[in-house]
C-alpha cells in the first residue's frame, strides 16, 4: 500500500525563522541545508542551488531510525514556487532494503 504525505511549506519563511523543527521532515531539511548545500540562508535565492557530498548513510539512518519506514521503494517529489511561478522540480527515488 503506498504511503503518501502531502505538505505545503513556505521555505522562505522557514529559513527565516527555523520554526517547526519538531517536524522530522523539516528537521531533516534543515540538517541537509546546513551541512550539505549552499542554501542555508534567508531568501532570496538568486544563485544555483547545490547539494554536495550528501552521504547516503545520513539519509538511510534518518529514514530507518528517525522515521521508521519499512523496506520498499520510495520517491520524494517537491515543486518549488516563487511569486506563484514554478521555479524548480525535485524528484528523488530511493530503495530502503
């Protein structure tokens, strides 16, 4: 049975305040942006967004220990808007075994 989680998050507001870190997905986003990207700052983002040297072990540990997901195939899909215009689409596919 597919698991679907839908959420809308204003990333600019989140990055400005860093509120809601009790949410495990936002905590993961914050950890990734702080340690593995060039996006750890307030908006605007007027440069390329780069994810660099993100260890698969980090994600594996997060998704099996912190968010105990069962083995299976997963996808993470994210659409980023600015001023009601789609600016980016991110699709990540993974398998937990």
